[in-house]
C-alpha cells in the first residue's frame, strides 16, 4: 500500500489591504492554485 501525505497550505483570507487576495485570479487561475499545484507536483 503506498504511503499518503497531507500538506497544509496556509492562506489567510483577512488581508488588510486586499481581502481574499489568495483567491483572486493571476494569469487565469486563483493564486492559491499555484501553491496547490506546486505541492502536488513536488513528488513528495
């Protein structure tokens, strides 16, 4: 049975200047998606 890993990516929604900025699109994808994809593709 393959090992499974859990990754927690902290993404605050309460920014003072730009609320929910992690969910705003950057080059067509929410910024949080870049972190999720990097974690998934890391090979760990």
